[in-house]
C-alpha cells in the first residue's frame, strides 16, 4: 500500500476538508469508528470553512477527486432514498455539468485527430461546451453540408487518473479478500472488470461502434432513438454524432407543461431495458439521467433517446437464461424454483441447504414484491443477499455486476418518473414472451426449420460420413488395443525389472556385509578367501543387473 500513499493522502485531505464523514450513517463497527476519527485528525477538518456545511460540498469533493468518484456520484444521484434531496440535487450536476477544460485545448485535439483545421472540417464550431462530464466534454458544431452535430472530446490525461485510482481499489480488494470473510465475492475480478469498463469509456472509437450497434438494434423503434455517428478518422479521442433535440429524463417541469404521460414513459423505459438485456443481449450500462433524454415532439407517445454508449454489457447465454428464469420465479413468488435455478447454474455450491436458502430468500425479498417502487429500498436487500452469500458460500458471477449497476439506474429512473409503477406486472409478460421465444415450442420449430436445409444438403454425404465414423471407430478400437497391449507388456517388464533389482541388490548388500565381516575379523596384510568372495559377489551382481537392463 505504500506505493498508493500519495493518493491516500489526497483522499484523506479532500474528505477532511469537505467533512464528508458527517454525511455517513452512524458507524456500524469499530473499524468504521476509527476511519471517522482518522478523518477528523486531519487539520483540514478543523479549519474547514462554511463551504464544508453546504450541500454542494460532496459534488465539489467528487469533482476534485476525479473520474472514479464522479461516476460514483452519478450512480448515487439516481437514488433519492439514500441522501437528503439538497445533496442529491448537487450530485445530479455531475451528470453533465463538471467544470470543462480549456476550449483552446479542445480545438487543438479536434484538429490533430481530424488532420484538418476547424474551418476545413466545420462550417461552425461553438466555443462554449454544451456539456462537460467526467470523461469528456461536448461542443456543438455544424458540418460543411449544414448538418448539426456534437463533437465529443476526451479529457486529457483521464485514462491515467482512472488507472491510478483503480490500482488503489485493486489493492484494497486484495486486502479485503485476504483478510475479511469475502471469499465468495470475487472482489479483485470485479474491480478488474470495472477498470476495463471505465478504460473502454476513454476510447471514443469504441463508443462510436457501440452507438452504431445500439442504433441498429432499435432502428425505426417507437421506444428508443440512438443518434447517428459520423466519421472521425477512427479517432479514440473525438467522436462526431448527430445533434438531437430532447429534454433530460429528470426534467419533470417540461413533462408537466407538455402533458407527457409519465406512467407510459416509465413503462417504455423498463421495456427498453428488458429488450436490450434479453432480445439483443447488448445493453446500455450507464443509464444515468445525463445519458437518457426524451423526445418532446410527440408528447402523447414520447421516445427515449440514448446517449453516451461507451459502457455496454453482454451476458453469456446461459446467464441470460438463468436471470430470466430467476426473475420469473421472483414474480411468481416461487422461491424454491428460484433457488433450484441458481443451484443448476452453479451459483450455489454443492451440498448447500437449498431449503434453508429458499426460506432466507423468501424472508428477504417477499415483503417488497407487493410494494410500489417508491417504497422499495434496494440497499437493505442487496446487503442481505451479500450476507447470505457469505454464510452459504454462494457464487456471484462478476459479469452480473454491470447488469446490477444498470438495474439500479433503471430502477432509480422509474422511481423518479412514476413512483407507483408496478415493475413486476410489467416485467412478467416481457419475460414470458422472451422465454417462449427462446425455449418454447415455436423456438424449437424455428430451429428445426432453420437447420433443415443444412441437414438436407448433407444427406448425400451421409453414407460416407457413417462409413468414415465406423472406420474411425474401428481404427480407434485397434489403436486402443495396441495401447493396452503395450501397457500390459510395460507392466510385465516393470515386474521383471523389480525382481531383477531385488536379486541384484540382495547380492550387492550381502557381498558388502561379508566384506565388512572379513575386514573386522582378519588382518589386511593377508586378504582371506572370504574377502575375495565378497568382492566377487558384489561385482557379479552389479554386472548381471547392468547386462539385464
């Protein structure tokens, strides 16, 4: 940890200067008490001014600490159940109102990446940023043909700052896995995966590809619109995209003024989430309010607009099916089936008490299933699940962490839009339809129809394939018999060799004992016949074994 000392000192100083410890709940353990005392030992804690009492202190602290903390603030800002409203309002500004870097630097990056001057590339390039976030900032512009675009520009040095903080986080994860009872949670792998995800976000060429894929998945969709991407020389540091017209998902005043149906909008948001996860297996994994807008041209049937597609997720097909089955079991209150599905997927170790786990899941989850979304507290449920994982040795696949993060965002957006939204009633038909499409009779028939031309095309070759298979099996049988014969012969040779070794060593040891006895009993000046016989026995035994090898 000594190599992280400079960064730890910065964290200590910033946390103390803004007195962030006062925002925490009462410490639940001695270790938490000691951490808070450590914060208050810093001189900055005692000399903090009036700013340390203002709601914006957590936003200012996170901005100062860099991209990783800004991302944390964006996640927390969607959870109105965690912190006071005034603090959350400040965290909301982290979604697209982080202080920008200098426009002269932004223009230099654009010209370098395009290999053109701004006048050659654009009819207009606006100096004032439209938005600035933790990873990049956005400027509006117009192409030479008049199309309105946005130019997204990567913050200089942002990748290095992410690597510095993630190195510290990895060290802490290793310590936690080694010293605490957290072996069932692969913290190090989770941190490594998240670092890869964040570094992917610093590659704007990858974001452009993700955006094109997401746009193709929802082409002409009444639910979701994804802007068009324009060529930018494959640059990793800039991205040029269609400029869209819409309002942020948290602009409730505009929704009320235009008469937009919030319930309908919340239902569409959940439908989009399940469509991405199950139909496409390609989901936008950073759906905080700064990245989700709403079209206002048709208030009676508005569409979502997806921005900033740098972080996307996919799931292995087996986990995709497992999650769908678990969610359906949850909706149907069939906790025994839920636990059996998790056990079949390998998430529960062999020999674990499934009936006990089923009862614990029921006790933890059932009370919240019938509540409206504004009364559901996700944090206690997650804490209970982690505790149950620790007790029973449950396995939490790292690839599900990104999905869980996305679900927290989506649930937070739903809570904001329409607190009385019934997630479970809306999710059931979507999941049931997906399951039928995936493993139902129609899906089986569809696969048979798709495979029939291939099977028919292979029928003329079927006799030869059968002959080749039988020949191969016969040859394999002959090879196995030869291997068995060779192994049997080798075993016989080993048995003979062991017997020969026994005889040879018996002669060598016996001759040696005879030689020792003659040397002790008789003078060396006149070697007796016994000594000569002893040497002869040793030599003959050794030569005999060598010639038999």
